[in-house]
């Protein structure tokens, strides 16, 4: 869910800016993200179906945040609820939050990239140092062995 959410949020922003209502945008996001993020798409389908059934939008969104248990989705729900309460534009709120989510995804990727050299060091030490030692020290050990056996050519 965490990996697919920023893309779903961007798609929702595009839908809302194109003139669709939030309900239509959620339904469209659910349909479009089925293959890339199936659990997230399922959650959006549940939200869309509950809204269609007449349940209050704020209640439906808060239920989604509780079901998912992901901080990003809880923050998203808070942004939408505050936008509805204060009468601000949903597309502006989505745009700001989508930018923040893109930044978070970039930070997560950078954190993973920063850990990579440490993990690679262990593999490098295990697979390159022993052959290198054999190549560098092997001929010397052979010469010592031959000299200790003595072949009478002193």
C-alpha cells in the first residue's frame, strides 16, 4: 500500500483537476491501480461503494484510514476532511499532499540507497578478498614449499 499510494494520489489529483468529483476520482483510481497495487485498489473500491450506498464521506474515509493502518493514508484522510470542513479546494490540497508524498518516496529510496554500500561491503569481502589472496600469496607459498623440500640445486 505504501509503495502504490503516491502513484494513486497523483492519479487522483489528475482526475480531480480534470473536473471529476472526488467520488468519481476514487472510483477511477481503484480501477486504474488494480494491477500495480491491488490491496490499495480494493480499499478505494470499498470507499467508493460505501459512498455510493449513502454513507457519510468523512466517516467512510476515516474507516479506510483505520482499516489500512498506514500513516500516509491517515494523513491523506485528514487532509481531505480538513479541506471539506474549511471549504478549500480539494485539488489544491491534493496537489500539496501529492508533492509531499513524492518527496517522502524519494527520501525512502535515498535511505535504501544509502544502506546499500554497507551491505555490498560484506559480499565484496567474502567473494573478492580470498581469491585475491590466493592469487597474490599462492606463488610465494609455492616457492617456499619448493625451497624447503630442497631439490639439491643450492
